C-alpha cells in the first residue's frame, strides 16, 4: 500500500513495486487519478491495483485506510506512508488550521496507519513499513521540518521496539525531488541549485535496498549523506540561517 501514490515519490514507489510484480493498494484523494493510475499499472505490469480514495487529513479517511490495513484476509506486506505536503509561507504566515492539517497528515495519520499495519504484520511475523520523512527533519525548517523530525524519531523508536518481530520499519529522508510538491505549496524553486535535485526513481530504488538491508533510516544519495554529516558540525544558529531559507521562497498569496 502506498499513500500519496498518484504523484511524485509515491508514484515512483508504485512504478517500482508494480514492475517487481507486486499487487498494490493505491491511496490518495483524487479518485479519477487513482483509477487511471491503477489501469495503467495493471496494463503495463499485469498486477492488480486496488484504489482507495481517502483524505488523510480527516478521521474518516484515516479510519478507512487503517481498516484496509487491518484486513487479515487480504494482508498488506509493505506500507509506504508517503502522502504529505508543504504549507505556503513561513511561521505565523500560515493559518493555524493549515499547520494542524499538516500535523494530522504527517504525524497522526502516520501513527495510526503504522499501528494498524504493524499490528497485523506482527501477527504474521513479517512485513515492512516505510515512513517518508525528509532531510528537513535534521535542520531547522519551520513546522514542516518539525513534523518530519517526529516521523524519523517515531519510526526509529518503533523499529527498535519491534526488533525481532519480523516487522521492519524505516524512515526515508529525501532531499529535494522534482515532484508536484513545490508547486502545490506555492514554493519557487529557482533558488535551489541543480545539484541538489534527486531523481524519484533512483531515490525509491535506494530506499528499497536500504529496507532490505534492515536500515531504520535511509538518506539516499551520497550528496545528502555528506550534507547531513556536515550539518552535525555546523553551529545550530548558522545552520538554521541556511536551512530555513533554502528553497523557501513563496509566490504571491
Ligand atoms: N519533493 C520533495 O522535494 C520532497 C523532499 C523530501 C520529502 N518529501 C516528502 O515526500 C512525500 C511525497 O511528496 P511528493 O514530493 O511526492 O509530493 P507530490 O508530488 O505533491 O504528491 C503528493 C501525493 O500525496 C497525495 N496527498 C496529498 N495530501 C493528501 C491527503 N490529505 N490525503 C491523501 N493523500 C494526499 C497526493 O494526491 P491527492 O492530491 O490526490 O490526494 C499525491 O498523490 C511527502 O511526505 C513529502 O513531505 C518530498
């Protein structure tokens, strides 16, 4: 199951897993787009793709997806909690309701879906969960970075608690990836240098290799591994000055 499967990183997970012959459960809000994606993946790879339209910013949406994860007759072997977004603006420019919506999708939905999946997986003694965070988790970067820091800490803590159960949990921390993310958030990307952009398909391949190796945190690509290593050595004040500015230019409201 992939949440946020219809665009960007989620779509890259769907392509890769379908190409490897896995049946899929596709989750996002746009039903029409989900149906088109399911048909295309079925036609191209001969797999069955189930469509589950749900808004993970709502209790009903989270409950519907959690119920599917808890279906013991039709088990899910791998959950990718990928759905996410950025809000347009710096702290206090973003309405509080939008901040809370982000926490609901990035944190509450991830906690509830991970719990539904991990419970069923532990009974079977196997399964994998990838929670998509961001390198923003490791640097000062608004409430977006804070929500992704929660994803990393939660996932690595849960992975430790479930060690030996057969259930693998891994946080995935991508750098900048060209997807619909920045446009949806109204972020200008001109200030982000070319070398900082990652390819979604390569990112997913690296993430799945890391999951197979049993890692609990995946930072694909040597550029970002080096950057995150360097970030630990830079004074926090200087780091915050750089990280909270990079790629955070917003268009008109
Ligand atoms: N792109 C980057 O540079 C980058 C870097 C680091 C981390 N990430 C993280 O990677 C993940 C995927 O981002 P992306 O860049 O691939 O974004 P994207 O291209 O904008 O795709 C977002 C996907 O999530 C779905 N979605 C959004 N809100 C949802 C909701 N409330 N309920 C259910 N589905 C929802 C969207 O479909 P619908 O609109 O139809 O719901 C879409 O399928 C996010 O968690 C993001 O924070 C991205």
